[in-house]
C-alpha cells in the first residue's frame, strides 16, 4: 500500500507545505501509527531526532537540502522515542 506522506519528494517550500498537510492528515486518520501523540511529546522527539539527522545524510552520501531536512525531521519525530 502506498503512503503519500513517505512518497512525496520535498524539494521546495510548496512541497514542504504539502508534506505538512499530509502529516496532519496522517495523524488524524492513523493516530495508532504515531508514537508521539501529544504536542509536547512530538516536539521533544522532533528535537531529539534532529540530533540524529546528520548520520542519516552521512550514511546516504547526500547533501542536506533545506526543505527536505524539515520533512525528514518531522517524519522522524513521528516514531522517535
């Protein structure tokens, strides 16, 4: 089954805004798939996941693009403990 949240390529401001909309829709329709269901938990995971994001890009041999970084941080915060 496809998941637009993970299939969307974040390349600019507009696609990042679309991503945020998909993230919100995912929370509403799939709350059981979220580890961090409250704003404080989500923000804590967002900050914690940010600490690990450099390793993700280092292992991928990729540059860190500005808008996709924000998307990857949010996706990581969804499940990061």
